[in-house]
C-alpha cells in the first residue's frame, strides 16, 4: 500500500509541473550601443498618518523607506533591437552613451510539452568595442 501511495504521489507531482531543467545555448555574440546612463542617488523618507478603526478608535501609524543608490547602463542590441540594462557602479564607470560594445550572451532554453523554446537571454560578458 505504501509503495502504491508513493508512486501515485510521484506521478501526480510530475504531471502537475515536472519539467526538465532549463539549459543554456552555446555562446552567441551581438553588437549593442549604450543608449542611456542612469544614476539614482540613495534616498529615504518617512510618513505618518492618523485614522479611525471600524470600532471608532483613533489610530496612529508611521513608516520609513530607504532606497539604495542605483548605477545603470542601458544597452540596445543592433540585431534584435532589444533594450536591457545592467546595474552596478563598476559597470557604470566603464561605458558612455553612444559607445558600441559586443555582447556575449546565451539563450535560456526550456522544454515544454516536448518542444524547445528560448525563454530568456543572459548576458555573460560585455566586450568594449571602442575606447572610452
């Protein structure tokens, strides 16, 4: 009986979403242009409010939010026309608007119902094509 229940549970789990893990394609290369640079400084803020509960009692609430600084570079692929960004101060310091780079990327491939689909792309390396 226990073996039957275990086998049934395993079969049910597989039928309800078991898929082979995604895989990466071989490395591909594509030219891209830096179209925008973005820097958002660290910021913080706070708020407070008063209100009434459904019983008529007076309530007070407060909160604060802090966002970290963000350094980003936005690229546009020449072949596919896709735009995407990479973040980090080290990345931001290497590029400038209009700069042409070569992207080394892989396709993320998933098998769904026996067919393979490219579901995403992952940039592995950005090669500088011309000096800053």
